[in-house]
RNA sequence: GCGGGUAUGGUGGAAUUGGUAGACACGUCAGACUUAGGAUCUGAUGCUUUGCAGCGUGGGGGUUCGAGUCCCUUUACCCGUACCA
C-alpha cells in the first residue's frame, strides 16, 4: 500500500475539524497546561517555510503534553492591527479591514495544511471590536490608576486625590513624571483643569509633551527608522524634532518589579540579560549644584560621587528646561545657533555621529559644593534629556566623554583617582586610590563612593537615587488602523468614556492619510465625537496594545462581561510555555509583563508573570542559488568552470534548482530575458553556486510551505523543520535534505503493510527489539522535555534502522503513539488501521521501562583509588573476573597500575565498580 | 565601546556533559533491481598515505592517565544595545 500522504492528511484534517478533536474546556479533574505561540501579523506575502518553525515545535509539545494526560490549551489568533495594511490602504484606497481579512483567510489555509492542534474556537483578532473592547478597558483602568511606590502596587487615582485633599503631596510616594510639591490648600485651590493636569503627572496612562520626529509635509510623527539625514525616507521632506502631546504608559513605575521578576522565569539568560539592560538600573546619587547668581540649584545624577572633587564643568542637554535662564545675554546668539543645529538632527543621527564633540557655553557658572570652585556650565547634545535629570557633572579625568569635551574646549582636567595615565585618555576604571579629594584621599573607589553617598546626604546636597534607563512608552500613533482611545475632550480636559460605552469602534473612512491640517486620519471621520458632542481622541493605540493581554483573552474568548472570568483565570492561570522570536525581547515581552502586572495589582489575574517558560526559536535563513552569466552575453557557465570567464552572479529561483543542479528548461521559462539562454555545462550538468542569506523575495530563495506539503506532505514538513537543527539556533533551510525524513516516513508506513493488507503480527518481540523500542522511548521523551527535537527525529530513524523489518504489534503500536506529536496524520491513520477507534491524540504517551535497558548492559563509572577514572559500558553477561581482566588490560589502567594487579574489583549490579589497590 | 552567543567532514548537525569525535541525514562513489529513474534496496565515504601509520573539533598555550567539552589567551563571524553620566 502506497503512503498516500495527500489523501490521508486531508482526510484527518477534515475529521479532526468535524470531531472537534482539539477543542478544550476547563476540566478541573485534569492538570492544565498552556502552550502559546506568538500570534502572527497576517502579512500579504503569506507564510514562508521559516514561519511555522515555532508553531511546529509548540504543537509537538502540546500534543506530547496532551498524551501525557494534561488538559492542554493551545490557541491561535492574529495580531491584525498594524502598519503594513495601513500603508497599503494609503496607496490603494483599499480598506485595511478588507486586506486584513483576506490575509487572515490565506494564513488560515496555510496553517490548516500543517495539521496543528489549535483550538480555533478560541481564535482572537486584535482588530475585532469584541476583542479590542478589552484593550480599551485596560487602558481606562490604567488611566484611572497611579502607582504607589510604598505599597509597590497600582492604586485608584481616587485614593491619590483623597491624599492630596488631606495633606497635599506630603507623604505621597507615587511614580510620576516629575516630583511635585504642593499643600492641601494649594490642591483645593486648583480648578478642574489644573487638577487634571496635576493628576496626569501620576496616572499610569497619561498625556504628556515628548520629543518626536515630526514631518510637517506628511503631517505625521515618524519612527526613527523612517527618517534619514533629517529628511523623511518617503518623499524626502524635512523632519524636525518637536515637542508633542502624546499618550504614554508609565511602564517605568514597574521597572524594579519587572527586573526582579526575571529571576524566577525560565527564560534564556541572554533574553533576561537583554531585558535587564533595557531596564538599565543604576544606583547613584542625586546632587544639587548651586548656580552663581541664580535662584535655583542644578540637579544632576551620578554613579560616581567619589569623583566630585574632579568636577571641572557641567553640561546640560539642549532640551533642558534651564537652557534659557542659564544663558547669559552675550552667549545668547551662540546658544541659539547651537540649539538650531541640534534640533535639525534626529535622535538617531545624534547617535550615529558618535563622539563628534560639540557644545556651547551658557555663560553661567555653578559651584562645586566640595571644592567651592566656580565651574562653567555648557550645553551639549552628548547629554541626553531623557535620562537622569538631563544634566551632568563632568569629570574629564575619569569619563571618556567628558574627557573628549574638555580637550575640545580646553577645560581643566583634574585626576582624582590614582592608577591611570590621563595624558591621552581618561581613566574610567572603578579601582584605585583617591587623590586631590580632601577627606576622600587614600580611600579606594568603592569605599569612597559609600562615604560620599553619606556625605552628600549629611550635607543636604542630595540623596541616593536609583535610575532606570527604561522610558515610559509612547502610546499614541497618528494612524488609522489601530484601537481608538476611549477618551473624549471636555473643554480640552481628557475624559474617559464610561466602560459601558466600550468598545469605541473605529469609524469607517475612505482616505487613510493625514489631513491637510496635519491631523491624524481619524479627523476625517464624520462625527468623531461623543453623543453629547465632545470630540474624541484622534490618534490610535500602537501595535503592542493589542498583543499585551491576548494570552488572557484566549482563556475565555467569548466573555462579554470580562477580559477573562475569574474561573477561567483560576484554572488556566498563565502561559506555561511560550514560543516565539527573540525580536520581541524589548517590545511585546516588556509591555505584556507590564500590562499583566498591572492587572495583577488590580486583582483581575492571579499570576504576576504572564509567561513562565519561554523558548526563542531561531530564524530560518534562505539558501540562495546563483547562476553565472558570462559578461555581455546570454551564456551561463556552471559553477566549476566560472573562473575561466568574466562572470556576473545572478540570483536564481531556488524552486527550479535541485541539489544545486539547475533545471535548464525551467530556467529558460522562468524569465523572458533567459528564454534563449545558452549554457556551458560540466559533466552534462549546470551546477549553481549558493549562499546563506535572509529568506526574501528579492533573493528568490523563498520556499513556500504549501509547495513542500504538496510534494512531501505535512508530516514530512513538520519532521524536517525539526530535523534541521537545534530549535533555538538560526539555520538555513535547504530543501535538498528533506528526502531523508520523507524516506523515513515511507519506510515506517511500509512496515505495516504487505501489499494492501495490514501485515502487523502478534508475535512476541525479542529482547533486542524491546531494548531498541524502550531506548527510543526514553530518548524521545527526554528530547521533547529538552526541546531537542532534531535529535528526537534522529532517534526515530535510528530505531527504524535497528528494527529492520520487524512487524510486531508490540513494537510498532507504541512507536505510532510515540511518533504522533511529530507526524500526527500518518500516526492517526496507522493507529486506526491497528484497530483503535479513538484518536491517537489521546493515546497515552509511551513510557520507557528501564528493565529492558538495564538488564542487558550497565554503564559504570569506575573508581580507582577513590577517584573517578573512566567509564565503560559492560555487558552483564560478563563475570566480575572478566570485567576485572578487561579493566587491568586497558592502557589507562595499566599506566596506573604499573603492571601490578588490583587487590579487589567490586562489581555492584546497578551502579559502581570499585577497584581497590 | 558594552552585553550575549557561535566556531566540529563537501553540507545540516550528533557526542550519555571530562571517557572510542563525526550519531542521524543530505551529498558523493560503487553495486543490485530496472526500458528508465529525481523510485527502491545494499555497501563505502573526516583528512594524508600504495601501505604501515600519522593528523584531526577556528589558532596558540595550560590542567588531566584522558579535553570538542574545563582554564588562560587569540582570531573570525552572528545577535542585541548604544554618548545611560
């Protein structure tokens, strides 16, 4: 009987669908397990062979867990809001909802062919109003809460208002944009607008002015990668840095908890490290410097208070709020000139032009509180407005940037730490003894830092402070295809819509670009206002909004009364295994953790961390093929002969190349230009060159899974994707190797049949066959637990090689169950042919019986003189004397024994051979 | 610059975690069956050498009876991040 994969795969996919095989419900009688994939953005290009890698791995794990008796939640959905659909809409006028729907249909078709065990009844789409109702709901909750730093928890804004009513800011310790101080009387004296403005300083979702790349001609904010050389990439219009009112999420409030939470997560160290760096905690001191002839004190942040005696100047960021007050009349022109220069440059450019020293003197002087010396205050864009206080104390002797600046402007450099030569560069290391530093002299750096912290606090110059690099997330986009904000403006005061009015649906419009006045596309909607006539917010939420809590929605996707019911959340809790790409390390995976912690604080979810274990699948790269055209001709020369000609390398579609051999006819038909191509062959073949590159259309190396499934079947695709290499490693796709896996499945299939009849026998298996079976079971189980799917596929192949043509049910039946997570279609078919009525999905996963392994051989560590010396696998049929003889004759042992015989060789069946001398 | 990772045959990759390097698969070669083979099966296949033998896990050094694995050093590539005070 032929292995007709096409027929049996579509048959079972159909049956699974009809029978609801993958539908799951809460079942308190069984332990739950939640396996989640990062849901895809359904792009117009469809899936290529690299996309399903993670889905296949998670599907194998889900099926395995299910067969182990777990109630497995394994859902899928679509991250459907997003820029590409909108860009396409601006160009073509097609509504993004239409193209998105079309793309989703295409994705679903492709996914269905691979045989996943998704419970599609739980599908979510972020662009569905029933779904984004809960995105809006969470936003309203964030708007209505602030972060109490003392309780380390989000609390209702009403509590903050009550506190202000009682004592003003006295005793309030809340996460905020800037530290405010006012009394209860001052608070009570504020009008409604002032109060709201004050509260925005504390809300977890708030509006504030931030610097953005603004393109007046395009009428929109641009991301850094959309700007080049101060011009917009599209259109080439000037882009300026502009302060704009934007919605933000106060993720910084959760910085410490997000940092601490990492320790308990089963994520890769590299991923945790990326998040740690992103959060960027640093412990230092806040210090105030008096400014000569000026009322205020300049606040800076430093991690090196020990070097304060070496401060010879100060620098503030160009955006610092004191730039104007600190600038003296005679420096005004120069400062304005400098500000104009920096304004033109985007943040990215500032970064790209690394270490190009620039700056300007304000004319003002600060006073070093420890030396009493007057030090000049400069403005320079190497100081970032967004970090710390936007102002620094400069210690040129011990900071390379300050050093470069001091050299450039001829400022004084005073060494205060011994150990380096500062004639050519600064000495940044945190070791050495302090010099030129008054009471710190003689201390080493670490001691000095501690002493200085105390001294600064004692003298009332400042205090210890922890700073984070993490910044609040800008949450609004001047775009159409996103969630509308459930916010209206009453007399310009941002006012939340009542929850009962959610979802606030995206209005239908036909032109998706910004308006001529530079308003976001939603300004084009007719009547974009509340029923009582208040205007609604016109920007929409960014891409990460909809993906921040989707894993919760899967638990209870049809609930109209809550994001997730208490019951569902109590049962499913959090994601046990999350599989997805590392590119979301600082985006989605940060926002989701923030979002979840917030909901946790409010008591809506029972776990603080959403993703317990996380696996990052590697990228599948493309393997491109090349042909070599002799320059100036239409003649193509085979790889081995190309050095004899002057050639031009041309990408050729990998789908018309097999084992690097070009299909000449297909090549001529591929492109009109090549219709009359001539070839210079080697041994009658045209051999192509190849290279590993990103899989992309322009390299003609995209392999479509539909094509592979058509040729080899879904089971082969699934197993081959796993066989390619370690899951977490990037590796090239090479269709050439797929035959090996396909052959394996065909061989496995053939074992069951003699002609068209089932040929499985009930003969008793031999010890050897049982050993092979159980070793395979052990290996495969172990490998699945370790996500080492490539070696488990190899284990199946080894097993088949060892079994030869064993057709015994006692061996084959467990193998079918063992294989089913990897190749569900063929396994299901064989399972039924073996006489089972139920699905192989519910067949208990085979368990290794150790006795079949240990009864034949032992693996012993060998102790010589109490030290582990070598291991050897001994067959149990060997007597202790034989083992002894073997040990003694081994070269290693002989070296040790120096010719003498050991006194005793102890053979303990089970563990250890102890050799006594 | 900083942080993380990788390096093994012609190719993708194994290696029980310090114990016979190259499992498994591709490719290649040879053979069988075939009108045919991009089907199936069998065998060979790290390199050098006719052979004996020697050399082999990016390079150099070290620890050890024994190193792909541990330590030091160095090179190349990949990823993340970037003036974070």
